[in-house]
């Protein structure tokens, strides 16, 4: 798979620092980043930010990478948006399988739980993995 030209990022305050590190990583790879916030470690409520990021994913048909303290709440909020398939990523395998088997268009990560170097690797795997299709299509379609 060819890496996307553009990616949308979104985070709450607990994911801000990791989001900023991943943003630098993506820019170094020549990927255009749309940052839907937050823009500091000041406390915010994440659902509105995840909905805003999800809207960009769907409108522009680009992947999203969302961050929080654990990534769980952000995944839940994003998955409330019809058309979003957000997967919590915490390993190389979850990054790959989120795309290969679930056709995830958003990955979430926990800024309090994920080391920067691991996060960069997970992002690279997620963005470079194609959906396998085949037997997984019916299952993914059933999510809609």
C-alpha cells in the first residue's frame, strides 16, 4: 500500500504530547497533517474533538489517528459516527489487523500508555497496511 498523502489527527489533553510527536513523524515522511486539536494540555472533553476529526476522515476519505489518555474513550466517541471504524492500537499486531481485517479508517492510541517510538511504528504499520477484503468484507459491511 502506498502511504496516504494526508492524515487527520485529533486528541484530548492527555493525548496532546503524543499527537505532537506523531505529527512531526508524519510531516518528516512528507504526509500533510490536518490537526483538529486539542492544542495544549489544558483539560478538554474529547467527544466533540473526536466527532470533528471523524467528520474530516469521512469528508476527505483519509485516515485518522486519534489520541487520549488510554485511547478507549476516543475510540468509543469516534465509533458513534456512522462510517467510522476506529480501532484501539497498542501493538504491531493490532495496528496491522485493524486495517487488514477490519478496514479501520481511524486508529486510537493512549498517550499515557504508549511510548513515542512504539506509536510511530504503530502509525507506520497502520498506514502501510491494506484491507485484505475477501471473507472480511461481509463482516465489515455488517458493522454499518
